[in-house]
C-alpha cells in the first residue's frame, strides 16, 4: 500500500514572504512545512550577532514565523521544520517556546537540532592534522586566518531532524543542515526508512532540492519570467511524495506562478556541480536520472530517481573577517550621461590618491552598462543613454580607510559633473570571506534536544 507524504515549502531565504506560507498551511493539507532560511554568508552574520549577544544568533524571522504559524499547524497536524536556528538553535527553540507559552499555547514540542557548529573544535582539528583544504583555491593552511575566523559550520544531514520527528516534535529548529535535509528527514522518518535504499534517499534529496527555494520552482527566478502569471501572489510548492520514491510537484489552485516541466527542471539544475553526482550529506543523487512529466495543469510527476550511498566527506564552510568595504553610488543624466560617469570615476580616483586611501581592491562599474556582466559587457557605441550610474566598491584593511570612500563620494556633490545625483551615503561595512572545505563524516555528530512551551 502506497503512502503519500505532503510537504510544503514555507520559505526559501531569510526575508521571504509570510503570506504564501500561511496560505499554503491553511489550505494545503500538509504533513510537514519546511523553511530554508540560510544562505552561504548567513552563518557568519549570525555568529557575529551571537558574539555580541549570547542569546542571539538565530534568524530573526524564525520567531514570528513559528509563533504565528504554530497554532494553525498544530490544529492541522502539520510539523514545521526550519533551519532558522542558525548559529544558536537552542536559543531559537527557547525563545519560540517562551513566546508560545506566554500566548497560551502550552505543550508545543520543539525539537532543537545542533552539532553542526565546529568552531570550538577547530584548534583540535588543526592540531590533529585534519586536512581542511580550501576546495576553491587549493590552500591548506588556516593558521594565518585563525584570529579572524568567525564561524565553522558543517552542512549536516537529516539524522537530527528524523530524531525530532520521531520524538513527536511539533516544530523542528536546526542549525546548519543541508537545504534538502529539511525535506529528507521528514520523508525518511515518516516512511520508517533509513539510508539502506540509496534510490529512495536520492528521490527525497531530489524532491527537497526542487522545493527548497519555495517560489524557485513555481515561476520565481525563471528565464521565462514574462510567462509567469501573478507572481505577486505566487503559490509556494507542495511535494506529494510516494513511498515508491515518485513525487508530484504542485501548488494551490488559484495562486500565482506556474508549475510545469520547465520550472521544475530550472530548479533541478540550480546550484549544482556534476548533475550525475549531486552530493548531499544524506546521499548522492543523479539528477540526470529523473523523468519529469506534466500530468495536469500545475502538476509535474518526478520518478525514476537514482542514487548512491552517503558520501564520506561533508561540506564544511569557514567564514572569516576579511577587512572592510567602502562603497558609493552616483547617478548621471542625459545628455552625455556616460561621459559624466567616466569623468566622475577619474575625479574619485584622484581623490583617493590625494586622501592617501590604502586600498586592497578597487572596483568601478557603470550601472546600466557593465555592473552585472563586467568585462564581458559591450561598451555602448554612442553616449545616448538616458541615465547611467557609477558604483565604486573598495576593500580595505580597516574601517577608517573604508570610511574614506564614503567621504570621497560626498565630495562629488560639488566637485562632480553637473547633474550628479546621490542617494544616502553608504556606511562602511565589514567584509566576510568564505573558506569552503570538507570534513570526514565520522568527525561530526548531530544532537537533538526536545523542549516544550
């Protein structure tokens, strides 16, 4: 007898819309709703917050989302699963429990999943000779960066989530787990499965990967953006996962956006390397294997997933402070807008030199010309553009030097070409760089703690 599990995506990033999640929870008849709040740099930001305040470090959205949706979810038997615990999942769990209790929602079980934060173990790992080679650059020695390291987080798998669901959690709050693990954990636990069926695990990874960015598979970010209807009221996706490993991707009737073979394929190949070997902590999925078929409007069936066992190495991301960024933006009107912008670049360069700016990197780009495409962008044949922006970004070692960039940009209020326009000056901000590496699976262990409101 086939078992169908209904999972909805409640959000694809920190700052995503609340109303599609609530709409989906009310009408979607879901078993689970999964929220992916974390991006690559988010953990470093959250660790900075935690360093300033030991009770902070979780995604701000997790509190209003979970506390607002929990009563509705509990009435419907839906478990909310979120990685919004960020750098401090226990604090997130406690503040959610406290808020629910004060609102009279007692007895809500919150499973807190941790174990991904290896900051306290870094020195020991280095001393043991554990290789932490930068997979982007090939560098292998972290010691020169040690005093600047902000966070060390492994991309954990679904084990802790499975424990929380098994323990009857109404809400699961995790630290850094792989995006797909938010879906894999509920699927495997509900089916009573482990990791001994790599094709089934690969099917769960595939389903999670398709849905993890919410509107990303229902018309958002689509290259066919002009065909996507009513994206302002887009519907978040539903995964109807079957015990045989097949799944249907769909959304609520009457919502905006679209689910078709193309939108699902677009997100299937989003943020991947080798499509034949997509390595997640829970298994390796072959994204060339699934067969996609539209079976009805806004319903795409995914079947035939293939996979291999769990990889021996897990992704580990190390964030470190890497100086400061000073930046500015100026706008120039027709006529001769581009010539005005180029004159402004020359003037700023002269100001930087005169002010003794100690810059590590300086980048000038022309908004409307090459800000996105860089040197690949063709230079306009004629200076007849209605308006052009000049953006400057400078990386420095110190905040003091970065503030010089803001000061120099304000000098163009009068020193600049006629017609120069400005917004509010940008404040200098700290720069964070990433050191991607891997770590042996056996050196990482997820933990789970249950608390109640």
